[in-house]
C-alpha cells in the first residue's frame, strides 16, 4: 500500500530512492528471479 502525505514529501522520497546504489538482481540456483522489496521511507520533520 502506498500512502501519501504531501506531494513535496513524495518528490523527496523519489529523490532519495534514486540516489541509492544499484540493486543486485535476485538469483536462485544461478538463475535470475523476480524479487519484491519494500523500502519504508520515514521522514522526521523539524519545526522552523
């Protein structure tokens, strides 16, 4: 399930995920397999 709080937070989450290193494909018995991964993104907002 994808939950959104604010479009600006969504943009920041996408920016952070795109900055992650490339993922290594999953393999089973030497063959590539489909893998699902959930990457939780948590923001800590600080007041001004």
